[in-house]
C-alpha cells in the first residue's frame, strides 16, 4: 500500500544529552547515524559526527514505533521500484503481532525466551527491510547471533538446505581462463573434502555464453555421473542465463547480483520485471526434484554507494532492501559477499565481522536462506585469523552456507574466502553436518565413513571411479 | 606424511590448475607447510600494498628528461585506502607543479595499490610508449603518489592533453603482487567515468603481458582514440563506423 506521509516526517528527530542537543533531520539520517562505524558510511558522509551522536541516534531510534517505517520510506515510493515492492507486498496480518512495538521493544521481543523461531518466521512478511536494519543497529554482536540462531529457513532443489544442525557449502572452483579441466580439478578436490551441497557454482572469467554452456554441461555430467544430490550453477547475468535456457543448456539455478535501490539494480543491468522473467524461465525447466527454489542471489554492503545510487541511505539499510528483492523469488540460496568490496566500505576485520553478523541476522529475519562469503581483499586490514573468528561466530549463529574455495585463494577473482578445510573445521568444532541427502551420498560413495568422518582421499577417489575431463581417477 | 597415492593425486590435480588443490589434510586443517606457504603469499601482498614510491626514485630511469612528482590529496596510506575520492584529486602543490606544462600524450606512473608493480614495470613501459608514440608530443613522465586511476584526469586536463595513459599498480592478488594496469583516457578531465577509459591489465613480465606487448597495445589504442576522438565502451563502434566510412560501403552514421 502506498504510504501516507505522517506529520513527524517533516520534524527533526532530537534528543538532549547532558546539555548537548543532537538533531537528525529525517529517518534515513537517524538510521545512518545509529549504525556502528564503518568506512563506507564515512565515505558517503553519512556516519555519526561523534561517538556520542551515534548513541544519541540509537536512543531516539529505540523509541520509534515500527509503524513509522511503513509511513516513511527511506527512498521515495515514487522514485524507486524496490520501495514500491516493499510497501505493496507488506503483509499486514503477519505484522499484526508486532505492530505495537517500538524498535527497542522489537529487539527485546526477538531475544525473549518466549519468542521462538516459528513466531519470528510467522512475522517475517510483516517485517520490512528498514525495520530489520533498525533493530540490528540496536543489537550487539551477541544479540545478532542469539536471535539469528532461533530462525531456520529451509529451501529445496535436489537436496534440503538450512535444517538445524547443518552447514552447507558452495563449492567455488573458479579458474582464471575458465579452463574446464582446471575447474574439474577444483570440483574433484572439493567433493573429496565434502564440499558442494549448497551448489557447485562457478564465477566465469568471461561473459561468453558458448564457454558458459560448456561449463554447465560439464558440471551436469559430473553431477549425473556421480549421482550427486545437489545442484550446479554458472554465475552469470540473468540475460545470459535466459539465453542459455533457450539454447537448452542444463540450467539448475538462475543467479544474479542484486542491490537495494532501483538505480543500483539498473547499474547491474536488471529490474524486477527482468528478474520476474528469469524466474519464470527457470521455474519452467522443472529440474528440481525435491523443491522449486531456483534462484541464487548475491548481495553486499556498499554496492549502492559504489554506483552512486544510495539516496543518502546507509549501506547496511540498503543491504537489507536487497533482501526484499531476493525474497520475492523464494531463492534456494542468498549470500552476502561481505568482505569483497574493499576497505573503503568495510575497513578491517572488526567491520567485516559486524557486517557479516548484520547481514546474516537481517537476511534470516526477513525469511532468507542466508549464507556468507566470509572473505577479504589484500588491501583490507584483515587476515585469516579474522576470517576464522567470523566463520566461527557465524557457525554459532547458524549460517546456512559458506564458500568452499581451494586453499582459500580464488585465483580468478583475486580475493580470499573460506576453504574446503574451513568448512571441515566448522563442522568439526560445532558438530554440524552437510545437507542430509548430500551427507548420505558422501557415505554411499565412500568419501565419509559411517560416522560421517572423511576417509583418506585415495580411498574416496577409487570409489568415484572416473570424472569427465579428468578420466580414470584410479590410474 | 602424505600417503603415496595422495601424492600421486596431488601431482595430477596440480598440473590442471593454479588453484591451491590437493593440499592434504590433518584433521580438519591443512598441513603446516601449506599454512605457512599461504601466510608467505599474503605477507608479500600486504608488503606490496604498503610499499611506497620514493621521491626521485624514477629520475635515473629517464635520462635527459624532466620527471615531475605529484601527490594526491590523500595525506597517508590509510587515508588513501579509506577515501578513494582523495586519491582522485591533486593537492595544491601538485596543481602548481603542472603550471605551464603542456603535452598531447601524458604518461603517468602511479603507485595505486602496488608500488611494487609500478617500480618493477612502470619505467620500462613508459620508455617503450615514448619510443612508439612517434606522432605525439609527449610531456615529461609524471610520477603520482597515493593515486587512483582518476587522478590522471586532472593531470591530463591541467596539461591540456589529448590523451592520458595512467600506469598504475593493480590490487595485489595472493599469487601476483606486481601486476600493472594501463588506463587510457581520451580528453582527460575531472569527472570522466570508468566506462570512458580503455584498460590493458595484467602487465607483468614474465608471467603476464610483456613490456613490448603492452606498449604496442597501448599505442594502438591511443592511435585509434585519436582517429575516433573517444575511448572506452564507445570506441569499438566508433572504429567500425570509421572503417565503413573509409571503405565507402554505405553511409556512416
């Protein structure tokens, strides 16, 4: 429903603290000022002017009714189709249980012992991205873990992703020149280490649909040859994927990078209408055996500012708005590529950790199967120790999936993500298992023993027999 | 420690890709040598990021030529990393240093995210470009500190240049810390978009493009840009249009 502007919209938000008056002219500047410090908001000139001003903004924000976010969108309804999507699909019935709450009380409701995951899930369609962003700004890291941990979002294509006690991985076998043999080598390496239940997903180096079709056929042959209960994807633009579907290439999932404003999405070459078309085309293939969650989205804080389409809104609120785009399409997988964008948006390990926990919590709160690409570039103030902490904390928070990159080193994209081994570590220390169908398959083919532990890779190789392009593995 | 068969697999997969495959496993972790090898690669990338070009470092590289040194508005490395906008503009001294200078083709050697790359490949590449750009009045080589790609726009504009070639250190990857990029911009001026530039990347002998290959490619693009009076995404269409016009098969639009 189109929002009716209320009178407060024109009034500044203000609070007096010990003789100092803190003023914020509108809701978007209040949200920005309340955000934990990060370099991207400072770059945009939106960060709080002082540490005290940041807390002043939180004090004001805590007292705002959730209702306010329905009447005062941070990006104008007339200007932006993402705002229209948020307003027009808001579920008033789902909202009715929490509509009486302020943002501060919403935090307490989420953390309350009496509020279970089912109650939160039931409210999801009544929660707007701006409400999710607002409450997250009042939450410490431990709150983001504790609340997210309650929520399970389960999706299905050829296996079941997101069940409690499970941790899935996207096997990411990228190669600098899209060489199929090189990619097959990384796929095999990952499968031998139990990776790939969320998806085997290649970022291609180029846009050539002929090359992409070759890769799709190769992945499909590997999947079918090994009778693997999972799905594959080449992460290219939706228009390429639609071309490939028309050509009859074996497309399991349709991928797209998305952002939180219409302008930023235009920068990605997409609109909601185009995503609708891509979703329909992929659904029509009917290739899922257990379910019809066919979309895979990637997001990341800072993408709107980097394309100068942020409408003076802080990067974390905009990230949540991308989740509103995602949830329209009931995706199988969504992940934030949290540390990829660089230090001008998230400066160091502390800022990347905070953003990772926000993205995971807000995504789950809005009903998404949220994974994280726990990663960093070489010009960020971060290293493997930071990634270990982020992965461990996200594992405790119940992250749906993480990446699996050979040795953490993506030789095509030039950044460091989590490795096959990192996922083994998380499963080991937190007692987590892959998706049930995939875990069973790993046992059947002999990669794991009856206790789910990895066996020696030479024994597993013998069980695999052969793989397209790599030939007889027992030789 | 690795079993013989695993070593066989390792050898085989390693020949198929430069990715870090078949690393072996101890419990859920990688063997010690693998962990330290990764740390060494990351340390080298970090050092490359922190490396700075020394003032006067390139003077001996260009005998008989004046070398101009400029700074962006970023005061230090941290500000440079956090505020890309500061790295895109010259400080006041830099603007002053360019007063009275004029050239058709300006070559800038910029540190970017890897001074290691600029130090290694910048001077020979600049010399090779000067040698090949025979139809152009080239100015003195410009050395830019704490620079982003777009700093070349302001430099070129102040020098009244037709074209600026920005040679700049690319963000170091884990296995390549010395990769240089060349960004070529027609009629440089403040506010040019990335879509208005051509890029020759991965200049990194002996693993990537050689100096000769890169210089030839850069000068070829420069000459095409001069003919079409444009660089960037519009250049291919402008070239095709020009060819049609020259061949006389059909009206040019």
